C-alpha cells in the first residue's frame, strides 16, 4: 500500500522519500535515494531505527512481546510442533504436510554425518579450546568440503546446503563438546529424532548404553525451537552481510557463529549462569542490582534487557516453564541458581530502574539453568544456541540470495578523522 511520501529538507536540499507498508509492524521510509537527492547519509550506528531488508520469515512486536515465525506464534510452535517442523516452516514458509515432514526429516537425518577428516581437523585445537572456538572453526572448515558443489545461484544446491547446515551443526556441536571433555566422538544414529540424536552424540559413551529420557529430549527440542530465528539480530545481520558478497554459505554461517559468541548476544546464556553463580545467594542480589544501575560500573544483569523487547521476551516465559519441567523430571529440588534467578527476576521487575528502562528477562535468563540441569557445561550453552539458530541464519541467507533486488551490503560513515594533509619526513615528526 502506497502512503504519502516522507519529505525531508536538509542543507537547503529537499527529498521526497517513499513510505512502504508491510503486513504488520512499523512502516519504513525508503532512504536509498537520500544521498543522491540531498548529499547526506543517515546515521544509526546500532541500527535501532534502521530496517536492513524486507523479510517474510519472522515478526517481532517488542512492545507487546510477540514473536511470529511465518505468522505462527512461538508459543504454539513450542507447544504443538517440533524443531524440524519449525525448520521446514522457516525454510519453505508453510508447515509441512505429513508426507513433506517425513521427506524433510529423512533428508536432514541422512546428512548428519560429517567428513571423517573433520575429526582430525578438531585435533588441531588446544585441549582446553572453548567449544565456540571449535564451532567457528569447524563450521567454517565445512566450506572446504562443499565449495565445488555450492553454486548459490542454483536453487537446488542452495536447499542442499541449507539441509547440510541444519543436519551437521548438531554433529559438530557434539564433537566440540566431546573434544572438550576428552571423550570419543559419537556418530549420529538415524533411528533417533533430531534432539534425541543430539543428546546421544553428546552424552553417550562406548562403555554403556545411554537411555534417552523422552521428557529431556522434548525439552531439548523445545529449546531449539525457541532459539531458531529472531528477525534481524546481530548474528543474522552478520550472515546476511557476509552472504551479500556471494560468499560460501558455510563460511557465512561461521561468521554468524562468531558474532553470536559475544556476551551481549548469544554468549549471554553462559554469562547469565556465571552471574547467577557469582551472586550465589539471594541476600547478595541487592548488591548486584545496584551494580547494574551504577553508570560507572560496566556490570549488567546478563539475561536482562533486549534491543527490541520492551516487554517480557515470550521465549523467556516458555524457557522458565521448560526449566521447571526439566528440574522436576530430574528431581532437582531447590536448585540454588533457580532460587536466585526467581528472586532476582522478582526484585528487578519491581525496581524503578528496570521498569523505567523496560528491562525484562530475555531468552538467555532461564536457559542456562535448564541446560546445566540437562548436563551441559556452561561453555556449551552458546554452542546449543548456534545449533538452533543455524536454521534461522540459513533461511534468512536464502531469502537474501533469492531477493531479486539483492546487492552487496556496503554502509557509509560519518568521517571525523583528519582532513587531507601531506606526508611528513621522519625528521619533521613529533
Ligand atoms: C540475545 O537481537 C536479538 O534478537 C538477540 C536475541 C536473539 O534471539 O537473536 O534475542 C538473543 O542476544 C538476547 C540478549 C542477550 N544479552 C544479554 O542478556 C546481555 C545483557 N543485556 C544488555 O547488554 C542489553 O540489554 C542488550 C545488549 C541486550 C540490548 O542493548 P541495547 O538495546 O543497546 O540497550 P542499551 O545498551 O542501549 O540499554 C538501554 C539502557 C542503558 O541505560 P542508559 O544508557 O539508557 O542509561 O538500559 C540499560 C543500559 O545501561 N541496560 C541495562 C541492561 N540492559 C540495558 N542495565 C542493566 N542490566 C542490563 N542487562
């Protein structure tokens, strides 16, 4: 729907800019002609007010705490669906029929193995390498194995690369864990579901049979669903920008993993659990709340706040429910970290600072407690996030490649450096 143009007058020059309307959510002003018409750039370093692309995959309403994947609410997908069904939805745009689901599951299942040389590739890492360092390296290394068959201009090969990525990141994530704990790698088992297979590759050992707990496997599957995609977050934007140059998709996903690792983004689940451990007991919560409010203290409450959600992150609610289910199933009563987390949440949600800045728990706040209870060490939490987010990255990468208006992303800048000056001979410097 066409709306009245946005008019801008700057430095004595005028521009009329198209206003575009989506299905739901804010309109956008198309500023692509702004520099040509006025000679100025826009300036938005954190992209708080900038839409980088048009997308049909995920919609977030931060004020209402709404998250839709292809129009379906995250609450319904997490409760009624499974992770591979969500992967199909994100990739193809519709929920699969019975036959489509069986075919998709079969294709993913039969791509879960990685080239045997990957096990030797991992042996080049230090024994104490952070599993995320191994994930960045090993996913990037996959580009060496498929570079000659990843013609991104061919829709069939784009879909094969997508299936390979979704299928192989759990195997590589489990290998990163096994390498870190010094246990033998466990091969994928095709009779297991995606999440059962991941738990088996992580926790089974050759010496004894590993019994998969269906409640825990369902919880793992739901955690994957909650982390699958999230609009144009930092790591997805990284994948889109890397992909806009036509780079190998495996290399683009490796770039996304690198970005996700940061504590302000996917690394927050590891940082949040470490923070809960540092707080230790409920009586120390006020000390940390005060530190979080102190402008001179870089400390932030990890797992709180969000660039988009200025209400409760809908994923955090589902994660909290999942956390209780897992702890109940494992008979973990009075988990001290959960006690601290619940009390911290209550205090923060009633504190004027957090209310005024609209800081609510995000997806990372309860995930750490849940993942720790499932048996994962803290440094594996972001690996799990990366395994789940791979489908979101690859779906967004595909959408970008298939956009007929797609061009290489190349932002400009506000230059505040030195004006032109001539080279100084060394005896005239200083
Ligand atoms: C994820 O984008 C996505 O969708 C990401 C994600 C996804 O699925 O891809 O949802 C996953 O990354 C979730 C976020 C995980 N990160 C954390 O939990 C780390 C702690 N949170 C903060 O670092 C912060 O809230 C961010 C990074 C999440 C958001 O940062 P913004 O949008 O840049 O907000 P900001 O830093 O400008 O903060 C606004 C104000 C500031 O105070 P003022 O300068 O206005 O006085 O709120 C304060 C901040 O100091 N603030 C916090 C806080 N988060 C923001 N104060 C204390 N503790 C916090 N956690």
